[in-house]
C-alpha cells in the first residue's frame, strides 16, 4: 500500500476534495473484458448518496460518475480506469468559520500541523465525501468479481448504533435494504429511528458498528504474514473516515475465550471441509477457509455537533466552535456501502494475486 | 505493503520457518549512521524468548541474533540489514501427528488449500516463531528512533487475559517489567497467575488483550487516506499471529458514544496545543496529534490444547486431534514485545516519510 | 514501480486513451506548500503540443490542463493532484481501417494478444498522446524542484535524427529553444529541416536520439542497488513510447573503452570535489556525484507510414496496410519535453527519498 | 520497484557486502510446488564464480548457496526463500588504502557523499560480489519457469569486448559455453584471448557488450505504460554494477532508421502470427510478441587498474591511487550469467502478473 493507493494488483488511488471541482478514483489492475457501465457503478453510488432521508446530511449531490478511460465499447481494456464525480453543491459559505478554528475531533488541526496548509472547505481531503470515490471503485471491483467469482455475495449492515444493538436471533438478510439504517432486524427499525431523530434534533450525533459479510468466497485467498487477508481487510476498513477499530470473526471478544471455546472444529462435507462454527471469521493464518468472511468496524460519532466545544484558532488563541453545516447525525449509516466497497476491492485483489502466484492444478485438494 | 514485506520507507521482510535452519528479517531503509549492535537487539529478543517461566512454551531457543549485513564498525550504512536467528531446539518428533491432520484454529488447512504443500513442522511459516524476526527488526527501528526521536517511548502491556481485566485506577508504568504478564497493575499479578496456572495444568489456553502506547511521538506523522497512521498501525497488529481485532483510542467503544462525549476539546498550553481527553488515541484524520498514541489488539487463545477436537486428515477422512507439543497457555504474553516492535517500525517509517515528503520550515506552527 | 505508476515517493499514474473523453495524471507525493497553477503547467504542455509546425502531427489539440485536486489557493496541499486534459480533436474516422488490421511496429497486435480487447481508435492507450499527461506531471515536479533545488536546470535536446548528428564542437545551449528540432547546433537546423521535409513528403518517418542533461543536481541522489539513479532514469526513458535504448554518460560506447580512458579523475576544487571528465554521466554506483547528469535515449521511427506494409487481420487473414492518419515524421521531436519531464520526476523522487532516508547532519563532508 | 527490491510479484531483495560474513537474496513470490535444490542453484553460481581462469579475479570464493527457508521436502512452499552465500576469502589487507582514498570510477565517493559512512572493504555493498546473490535468485526464477514455461530458453553471451566484435555471420549457439568469454563465435576466441591477456598483463581493463536472448517466451507479457516489459528489462540490466546502457532489439541504432526499414511485417504462419524481422526485439508497446526477446547492455571497464590515477582523500587532500587488489580485466565476462539471471527474474515476474491480471479464456486469439 502506498500512501494514497490501496491494493496490490487491483490498485485504487482516490483523489479530490469536498469542495473542489471534482473527486474520483484511478483504478488500476481491473482485468480486461469485464462489462462495466457508468449505470452499473451508479447503483452503488446511489446507496451512499447524501440527502436521501432525514438521517443523512442534507447536502445535495447527484454523485454522478463518469468513466473517463479504461473502458471501451462497454468492457474494461486492462488499462487504468479513471472515474470522476463532479462536486455540484459546494456551499462554501457554510464553512467560513473553520478557516481559522480547528474543529475538535476533525483532522483540521493535524493537517495544519503536518502540512502547514489545508483546504478548510468542508474538511477538504479529510471529508467523508472521499468515500464516494471508493464506492465507485468498489463498483468496478464488483463488476470484475461478477465475472471471476459469480457465487460471491458481499453485504454490509449496521449491528449497533449508539446504545442500540440488533437482536441476532431476528437476523434477516431480506430486511437490510428495506430500512434507512441497513439493519437486518425489522424489529429494530422504529426504535432506532426514534433514537436517531432525537439526537438529530438535539444537534448531536452518535457512533455505529458496521458488519460486512462475504458469502461464497473461495478458500485460499490471502498470504501468510504481512499480506494476510485479515490484515488487508483491517487496513481497508481503518482507512475509512472515522473508523476507530476493526475486528474479524470473534474479534476483540477472542481475548475472553478459552482455546476450547474458540476452536472451529472441522468435518468433511459433501463439497469439502465444513466447520462447526466460525469464530475465525472465515480466515485462518491470513488465508480464507471458504466460510463466510466476517468483518466489523466501529465508526465514531460525527464530530460536527451543535453543542459548543472548546478549541483554538490557528494563531493559538482559544475559542468556542459550533459546527453548523449539513451533517450526518450518524455517519455510520453511509459507511455501510463504503465497507462493502472496500471488501469488494480486497477480495478482488487477493483473487488476482492468488491466480498469479499459485500454479494452476497445484492447489491442495482435500479428500 | 507487499505480501511479505511491511512498511513504506522502513521495510521489513521476515523469512523462515519454525523448524527450518534459521529465520530472520531483511531490514531495508534504516538511515545511515545509527549505532546498532547485536547486543542491543538481543535485549528485545530476550523479552520475547520462550521458556523463561512456566507461562510460556518450554521450547528452549537461545534466539541469538546475528547481523549479517548493513552495519559496519558499529553503525548502520544505509544498505539492507540482514538479521538471522538460528533455530536450535527443533524437536520435530513432537509434531509428527500434524503432517496428516489439520489442527482446528491453526493455518494448517488454509496453507494446504492455498498452496497444496506445507511445512507442517511446528506450523512452519505460520508459527509464532516468525515474530522473533519482527522483534529483531523492531530493535533496529528502536535504535534509529533513539537518534531521530529521542523523546519517544514505546511501551506494551496486557490489559486483559480471558475474564481478567486490569484496574485502570491502579495503572502503574513501573510495574510492567516486574511480572510475567507485563501487567501495569500490581494487584492483578497473583490472581492472574493462579488463573493461568489452572488453565495451563488443564491443557487449556486463553486469549488476551494487549495495549501499546507511544509517548512523546511528534505531531504530524501519518498520511490522509490510505497511509493513515492508524491504518498502518492496525495492519501492523493484525499481521501478528492470532490477532483478531485492533482498535485505536476509544476503539470499538466509539460506536456507543455521542459526538459530545467523543470530542477531545483543544486548548493552548505552554508548548502548543493541549487536549482535554484522548478518545482519538492520538490520531485525527490519520495523522498524529502529539498526544499519546494508543493501540489495543486482541489475541485469540492458542489453538493447541490437550482437549481432543474434531478435524479431518488430508485425505478427507475424519479424526480427532490433541496437540501435545510445547505451547503457550496464553500466547498473548509473548505478543507484548511483538506489538511494541510493530509500533516502533510503523513510527520510524512514518517519521522517515514525513521527513521526505514535507518541506523543512513549511510545517504549520500554531500560535 | 507499479505497472501503471512511476516513482517511489513522488508517484505518477497516467490514464486515458488517444480518443477517449480525456487523459491525465494522478500525481501523488508532491510536498505541500509548492506554488502551482495551471498556467505554469501549460508552459510545458505547449512545448509538446502537436500541430505547431509542419514537422509534427497536424492533429489540433489545445492540450489544456485542468487541476482537479490537491492545490488550494495556489499551493499544493500534500494530497493527490489530479491533472486532466480533455481530448478535443478526435477524428475517429481517420482510424477505421485499424479496427481490423494490426499496424506493423505498433502495439495493436500485442494488446490484442494480451487482453483480447483493445481500443483501436488512434492506438488507444498505446498512443503517444499519453505523454501529454507525463509532461503535465513533470510540470508539477519542476514546480517542486524550483522550491527544493532552485539551482537545478533540466534541458533536453536532439543530438541525432536519422543520418544527421549534431556537431558537439558547435554545442550552444542558447540555440535549443530557437528551432523546431530542439537542436543545440545552429548550423544543423537548415540541413535537418530539408532532410525531414523530404521524408515527410514521402510519407516516411525517421528515428532520433534525445539527450537530457540536469545541471546543478546535488550529490548523493540515488540508492545503491535496485533504486540506482541510473536505473530509475533508464526505466523512465524506456517507458516512453517508441524508445528502444537508453544510456548514461559514456553509455554503450563504454564497451569500447579501457579503464584508463574511462576513469574520471578527482581533484579538490574550491566548492568540493571536481572531476577531470564525465564518462560516468554524473552517476557512480547509482548515486549522483554532483556533476551534470547526462542521459540519452533512442526513439524509433514512427511506424505509421504511407508505404504499404504487409500485415494480418484479427481473423488471421493477410492484408496490406497504409497508415493515413495525421502523424509525426519524427516523433523524437516531441519526445524532447517528455524526456525532460521524466528527468524532473526522477530527480524530485530521489530528492524526497534522500531527505527521508538520510539523517540531516549525517551526510559525508569532504575536506 | 523498491530501493533494494526488484520485481512486482516475484520480488528479489539482495543484501550483503563484499567482505561481510555473508551475502544473499530474499526471494518472495515464487509459486508453490516448484522443485528447487541448492544443487540446482549452484549450477548457475558456478558460471559466475570467480577464479575459474586467468581472465577473472583470482579471489577464491566457493560461492556455495544455502537455502534457509521457503523450500520443504525439495519443493517451494510459496513463502519467502532465503538464500545465503558465505564469504570465505576476505583478504581485507588488500584494500587498506581505499579506506581513505576514493577510487575514481568506483562508488567510494558517492557512498560517502550520500551516507557519510561506508564499508570500504572491497567496495562493500557496491562490489560486484552482490551479483552472486542475483544469480542465486535467478536460479529460483529458472526453476519456476521450467515448470510454468518449459519451452523458454534464456541465453547470454558477449558480442563485443573493447575493440573486438563478434561476426554475426558465424553466430553459433553451441559455441557459447565452450570458451571463457561466452562468445557465440568460435573464430573470435583466440584473438579475444590474446587481446585480453595483453590488457591483463598491463594491469589495464576493458568494457564489454552482453546480449541476452529469450527464445520461446509467450506473447502477451508486459504492461502498457510504466510496467512495459522493456522498461523492466532495462531497469534490470541497468541495476547491474558497471552497466551504462541498455537496448532492446534494434536499440540505439533505431535512431538511424526510417519507418520502412524498421517495420517488422506480419504474416500468418501455421502456429500464429509470424514476423519478417525482429527490429522490435520481441516487444511492441511494452508487450511481448512471441518472437525472441533480445536485450543488450554495455559494461564499462573495471575501474580498478594498475596505472596511477589522481584522486582525493576523505579529508579533501589530493593523492594518487593504484588499485592493486584481485580484479577482473573484463568484468563483462562475469556479467553474462548475471544478465541471464535478471532476464529470468523479469520474465517470471511478468508471467505471474499476466496470469493474475488477465482472465483465463479472455486472451485474444488470432485467426
């Protein structure tokens, strides 16, 4: 991973600022011959698009993606794919105050400490708007996976928002797309809506936990030590704005378990090895087992709130700040399609690596 | 990050198997002129060395490191430093059973599924012995940091082992080196010892949570999007054997907080900005704030236990397995110096990147 | 170097096809605080722009560059800089014949053999139009070098075109910008013009040799083995379309010399070491000496000519082809600013690497 | 390419100094299941080994390679392969003079200028002894190619030594291994031997030109722009000590040709496309055509000669130096197996990349 590029063979470099003319992604390493259209990508962007309901920022962005290169007559050519999304609703006047003051919890102060210059308009490069470019790139990854691993299904959903948790006993894949929270638990929706509406009206915000599951991923993806599949998935999720933790399978709770409780016993099924449980989250020693790959990440509450917070100005004088712009009361909602996009990018990347590095016909067969 | 290499400018490639002739690390990018001796590195290796008390594996390894290149007349030359540790206690007979059977929770089955060949002796490449090479490389990073950032102090410690947590109210930096668990809480030691001894005698194992803190790190380390300091720290920790989750600052608990609770308010102190709290773990927008950098990671329980577990053989037939070798009842103990080593490598790497990429005299000054 | 990215810390990824909507460069790693405007970059693009005289292709392209990100209020922010150049004169009808036939000497057949799909319009990705994006990126490198190494001067010029060579005895830096061939020899211009005009009228083409010299580069740039300054310069030039060879200093002629003839003897001057000659081209053991850095590369003749050549169609049937489009009789002319741009990118990259990897105050002083 | 690592998926990092305890190569990315033994690698090392006849340095090195990791029961496991060669004949007393004086034409002065510290014993890291590690790594590449591309044959040979050229009309593949110069021209051997013997006795040295040809390489290897096959081959050769130029196919001479002369016309043969000539050296647009891949590189004369040359000491005072050690009168001879090794590494790397990045069954078929 380079500083602004993600991936080994399938490489994504995002670029652009919240209030610049455009943002986008340079996508390198998509195999040739993959059918891709702007419309295909738009489906995923629309999932992340702001302003769709009262629980996301009221900024109006069409988030229309243009494919500038790398696709010819509807299929990828194997050369770099440039994806561009124009910024259309840049109400810069909303952000005037932050040119001088550093918003607590935001990157304002660190960009200044590091670079001595920063694009303060809407957070500039540190804005969550950057994730639109990831979703577009993830759409390219999904298109390639549809050809190379058609049985793979990647689904993200919220499992926690502030004090509210889903009830795993009521888990229903079919519910996920039917509510504004991407929650797999129909019983939770009304309660969560009331809770978040209260926070929203109070000008507050709240954190969230997202889970992304990949079903149907082949065994054998990942590399033993530094290119572990969980390492790359973890890096992918931690690179998303506001993410403060990531876990695979049992995750942080593994610290509490005994070896007996944590072991996923193995038996032989009709189609190959089967496991009695999935504490490992589908990854052993950095390599996929063929089980569901399960990743969770925590998104901190939006730092932009209406309650005044103490801060300093660039000149060192102290001040208070209220962040009045258009913000998400729970930025975790829109992190769901971003987490899916990162999962798609990582799995495609490791699928390509595996194809390249392991000889055909050499792969171990069991039984 | 390449598949077997970690870092951008300070790059570490480890190599070697548990029962091969040797293992080691190729360390590229250490600045020239840094005083380094094998004795300096040995100090860190001795912290991780097995067989030091009854709570770690009884395998006897001197873990003596040899410097084969890159150091001349006691200082680094700027060229690759090769570190080699010979394996001396390779009692292969202990491991005969696992040539055919896949141990649940271990990488046996995934290496086979991926590569169709595996070095089954002691887990081969997937053995935690690999981490000895990381600790040696971390020693080189520490030596360079001692020159470039002399005020920096990196300390790892356990905060949880199975059901046992430290009491943060009794946190004492001075206790960490005085007990076999690297616990910063004198009151916990006896209780934890009894608990782990019981598990050890039962042939069981247990998970753990490690925290690594860097005090005195400069502000401005890290890069905005994919090369975030937290991304690289997270990847570093997730690349360690048996780690299933990682978090920065408030971490997974950030999902439960409101924006008001999570904000680290800023004021102006005599030496620059000060923060009222450190929910962010010292990193905002991927860049260090100058506060303590705080990372935690969860280590799953050792999968090698005496209780029989169900598994399959390479030929697909079903079997039971008891792992009889010499194992750590809580591998998290020895993960403490490994976590420190990874922190050292990441901070040195980003320090070098910052020196290279940001113009001298351009860095933002506040006040 | 990744497959579509050039550089270590200063990283350039170009994208776009000859007849797509746009092409450009994603420039990562420019230090913050560097003054950059589109006008600054346009100066370099205008040097490479087609259609300026009868010796270059008559395709009319404004080659106007837009800066889409990474620059705020006229200075770089340290985040990725996206440069876009719209294609405006895409007369696709000129190229209809080549959808089916592979032009000898062009990449038509190999793109098809590799990818099974190709954008045949004007050569698609393999068109020399890609080099416009390099020149824009080189402009960013020049802007950063103007801040970090203000004494550095990079100049490219032709030293050979077909049978014609410059007379080194008449070498005059001042002549280079005053003729359509970038020739440092006023006495050559008329003769070369007649020669090329003859070839042009005959629908033929001819090769060329370009030399790029960097004056005022500091000593100490480059790395010992694989990241040698000459390795990276060589790779930079060989990555330009139609380049078939590259040499440093004495170059291929070094094969003919004895050790006595080739040695650049050293003496001590008022400002440091001085050399009696520069057979080494300013680089010893991969590291710059402080002398002029001298690189030459050969550009093959444009493969698009009016004389019919034998070829095959995609279906394997044999055919003849005449390439009628708008082409450069000597593509080497426009390779001059491209070579300069690549030199700028490589020197900035190694300057940043040197700053990052070598401790301040540690660098060797002589005398 | 990192600074001390070569390759994309098949990655070689060499390490070690001329007079340190050992040197070697960390080889990452070899596919699993490849039969490899130390004996196989030794064959290639013996080709490069010094002291075999009067035309190479009289330093006596067994150059015995040990495989420390990554190979189990005679086959590669897919994990990093560590190759180590111990230095046995380190007569440091030969080199005492150069601790203070910088040898003209050597890297002594630039290492000092860059790093402020250098291992002066035998040139330290800049010694051509480093190439032994490349040859060992190339042996691994050859072993993998024997499995993945069994029809591929890589052969290096000298085509020029000082004033002496081979006669292409007498080119005979069978002669190459039968003379000390790896010359494919039986008629040249005696003349070249007399010529070089004269130079050797005079304490002089001479440059050389090496050609490396790969027969039977598949079409489709390489990537369009920065990862061109010729770019990577060029970088590979330019990274070898003392190489000052590299060319593909027609090479530097392409500058003299017209488009008509340079075109390799295409016809349809029984097994696919055929070409009337090979000016392109087997590569078009960075991608292999299926023809022979032909690379040439120039090696400068050994800078260590008996004639006194002017130089300076570290303290800036002027001096004369005679390099008395054991040296090669034509270091180009031993560059032949090194060039072969680099060709093998590059071709394997691009073969793996092609497998990973291009969909099976998607590759273009002609006819």
